[in-house]
C-alpha cells in the first residue's frame, strides 16, 4: 500500500513538473517581447520640443505608444537644411541610452547643448531627475556612453542650423550623482584639433576605454558648405581610442586610419579618382576582445582586436550586400551581428561563429520610406528595431521618420513584422530626423 501511495505521489509530482515546463514554454513564446519598451528621440528642432517617444510591444509584435509618450527632454534637437543627401550631423550612435539596471535613461538635446536625464518607472514611463537637462560640456551633443559612475558625452560640433566655427568638437566626462545629476569632471575633456572633425560615438568597453569613428575629411556638399574646401585637406576618417581613468580623467590613446586597400573600389564622393574612406558605427563583441566597425563606403564590416591597453589592431573584413553599411548590433551570445545599410534601406545578418571572420548570411529590404540608422535588440532577442529618417530625395518631404520592427527567427534570420513600420511623432522638421534607439 505504501509503495502504491509513493508511486502515485511521484507520478503526480512528475505530471506537475511536465505541465509546468510545457506551460512555461508556451507562455514564454506567446509573450515574447510583450514587456519590451522601445525608446527613440524625436529630435524636434523647436525650443523645448525635443522628446523621447516610447512604445510598448504587444504579444504579436505590434507596438502601442506608452501612456504619457512622448516625454519632453527640456531641450531641442538640431535643425536640418533642404540639402540632400545630408549625412555628417546625423551619423552617430547612442543618442539615447539606458543605465545597465534600466532605471535611468539619458538623451541628447543636440540643438541646445544639453543632456536630459530621466528616472524610469516600472511601467517604462519617464520622469526628469531634478535639474534636468544638464550642460553637455560642448556644442551639439550626439552620443552618450555609460561607464560606471561616469557618463561620456560626444559633442560633435556639427549643427547645420548654427555657426559652429568658433567651437571645437570634444569628448566630455560627467560624474553621475546619486540623484542622477551630471557634474563635469576636471581633466575629463579631450578637445579635437579643428572645428570640422566629426566624432560620432562613445562606445565604452570595460569602463576603461572609449572607441569612436570620426567622419574626418569625408566630402559632402553640405559639409563643404559648412567648413569650406579646407575640409578635404584634413585627416581622413579615423577610429579614435581614448582611455578613461578611475577618477574620470580622459586621455587620447590611439588614432587609426583605414587599413590599406580596404576601401579599394569604394565610393569616390569628391571625384578625385580615389575612394573616400568612412568608418563609424562601432560595436564590441560580448565575449571576445573585438570591435566591429562599419566600413561605410567600402561595403564591408571590419574586425579589430584590442589588447589589455585598449590599443586596436586590424584583423579582417567581411563583405556586405547593401549600400552604405552603417550601424551594428550583436546578440548576447556573440553568434549573430545585424547591420543597417543606409543607402539600400536594408538590414544584413552576419554569422559570428568565427567572430574574427564574420560571414553575411542574409540581406533583407525594409518597408516604408526613409533610410535606416541606429538599431537595437529586444531584451529577449526575439525582435530587432531600427529607426529611419529622410536622407535621400527619393523620400517625400514629411515622410521617412519611422520605427521598423523586425522578427528574429531560427538561425538568427529575420522577417519584418506585419504591422511595421510606425510613424514617429515630429513637430517642427519636415525632413523627419528621429535619432537613436534603446530598449528595456
């Protein structure tokens, strides 16, 4: 009798465990991405018009604006001009970022030279911290890097709506106080040599190093109109490495020009018979000491290795099927990389099984007008989001500012969600220039 009771009890326990496991799997699939909140920046160039647009994802992958969205940043975005194509000022990454614990959100006000800081509620809504926004430490902040107790801000100094000739771009370090206020760090600033340098990103690695891609002397009519013909006599595009000390001091460590031959056959924008190198859109591998760099005008994904000092060395490159590969996102396992290809309105998937030698395995068209810029994965990595805006004249005026939702399936391959894309609210700029993306 006892054996029979024990057997029945064990069978009951086993059935409960099996049922619970199956239920958990089904429930997880049904609700994948459901609690994800997606943030992007409207970049409205009107006084106090800039805002963070926030969306909550439904179980079917569709998006709904979060109650209270868009959340005003207390500043303004930067103005554009009706000159297309118009790169340069808008080629950046990390214009909006979250702290690792997802309890604080930081966003740039590129037209008013400040950084907005928000506390993030459990439901994803945003509340400005006391004193927000805070001075960025320069002109036209475009990128934010979170490094422990510090925030590194890239001040690009390339706002088409203002005269930037009297100031220079810089990297500026700020101490994050307990209540979220930003305090500039003495000796936490590195200023670049000329006004027309064009830094794009503060990619933080190990809370010790800052990696960035600089536009350099890359020619565009809009950039020459801003900086003059002397622009093309400066250094070409570079990768810059800076070191961040434990007390927040910042120093220049390394500047690299493109590896020889890697841009051979690439775009020649200034018609001098030579390809114009352009490198930015950096991303680090989650497990290996590697930095991936978009070789924009060469249609390649570059791979660099860093040592214990942070110094970079070129390893290899992989071809890209699109035009103007620009931004990179990598999954947590380090097995797949995704890139947006600005000139062809596409997304590529790379196999990183051999992380030093990536291989493109898919190239997909996106729906809607505009060109894709920054991108981010959902926390469960079932979705990929990219923000688009108007770069080329094939996009009608007033169109192109969208958020596109891509589903990630087997082997990391992608399809666009049936409800995508979504128009991002915009008040004062017909060229539609939303920027940056972050998820929680």
